[in-house]
């Protein structure tokens, strides 16, 4: 079975441009989360989608948006890129959103390394 | 102060040594995860636990809910264990799967 797949693996963009990152979750997984990892730091939560609805949003500006499709794949869009958006963007899938008082194991993709110049 | 704190930030060991990485958190949680990240960037889940202790091969993870503390132990460490080890938590309630991460511990094991 394929794991979580992300595309592209690497990307170079210019300040002010827009970028779309893609994630395909493990088959049967309905929850997709996006994280930003700046070099030397732990990942920071951006969004979570479950059953095509946004279920959580981190402390990121409105330049960041996402959506989930009927097949549960997801896209993360970033507009008006800044140098500070350079990071590894990670996608994680799980079989369900966290049910009250119970955690769910998350499976991560290899990430998309975005460089903004 | 971060909600999830790890120590140490950097750890160097000789092959065969017993290693401990610590994680403290300040929020109520439904689960705690230990993850491994290699230089390529991909993250692999090692453990998910909400109480007690789990063991996979040479890796052992423990959690003390009352003290809000978890430890990851590696017995008989090997150079291939060199990686970044990250602690992350699912906060309790309507967190819908959001993970809050520690900053990671960089482990280097020398032959």
C-alpha cells in the first residue's frame, strides 16, 4: 500500500508568487493535516481537514488556505510568498479526526521543501 | 513557554550506550507521540501512547500522565539510530487530530 504522498518534493518560488502543494493520504484515511517546519524547529500546525471540512486552523495568515477533495486528497495554497515561508511542508493523514479523549496515529509524507527567493 | 518541551536538544553517544530523551508538556492530552525524522525530512511514527509503557525492539516509551512527562529510551544504541526525535501531543477535547510538537532532539551515535 502506498503511504502518504506529497508533490512536488522540492520547489523554488520567487517572492510574491503563489504556490500549491498537494497531498494524497493513505487509502481509507479521511483526515489530512498540514504542518510547516522551519529549519531547526519542530513542525507547526497549519490546517486539519476531516471529511472535506476544515476542523482546525493554526496561527497562520490568510495567505495560507487549503481544501480537501472528495477522494480525501488535499491541497495547500500559499499566496504572496514571503522569504519566511521557506520551509518543509508536511502532510499527515490519519483514519479519523481525534475523537474526544482518544488520539489517532498520524502517518507523514516526505514533505515538500519550499524555497522562496 | 512552549506547550511541549524536549530535553536535551542535542545528544551525542557512543555505540552501545543507553539513551534517554525527555518530553514535558503543559496541556491536557489525549495521546502523546514519539516520532523520528531523518535528514531527508520524512517523519516516521515510533509510538503513540496515552498511558504506561510501550516497547518496540530496542525502543521503549513511557508516559506519566500525572506528571505530564514522557521518556523515550534507546537501548544498545547504534549509528543508524542517529536522527531527530520529536515528541508531539494531541491536546484533549476538540483538537481534531492537531499535533503540537516539541522542538526535537538531535541524536548522533558514533561507532
